[in-house]
């Protein structure tokens, strides 16, 4: 799992973390408690995809972008970067929706 850090604008925490001990807006909001641990799981794929994309880009460079294998690695890297960008946008939107929902519950 990623460390408690700002990863792409979002703060992550492990599902077993106590909201009182982890300094993260999502942890503090209780977003990862109970049945919402799946959102943490979705976020753990971002660093994995970044690593795979970087390795794929490097493989494309080593093999040559004009070779069939190099082309496949280049396409894979592009796909993974697009997935990560989309995942980041989705996570940010989800966080905004959670914040609005929680604000509405407090009024």
C-alpha cells in the first residue's frame, strides 16, 4: 500500500488506520471505514500503474519505438498513463462528493 502521503493530490491511508491517528482528510472523514475500503484499494493501483508505465516506456526506448515489441510497450505505457489520469480525476470527484455529503449531514 502507498504510504500516508499526498499522491496525485489525494491523501491515502491504510484501511486499518485509525482516523484519529492518521493525518489525512479522507481518513479523518471516515471514508475508508466500514464498506468504503474499496476506495482505498482503487487508489493503490496508481503507483503500480506509474511503475508499469515507466518500465514500458523504457522498454519501448530500448527495443526501439519502430519495432513491433517497442510499439506494443509504447502503447501499453500510454494506456496506463491514461488510466491513471482518469483514476485521479475520479478519485478527486469522489472526494469532493464525499465532502459535500458530509457537509450536508452536519447542517
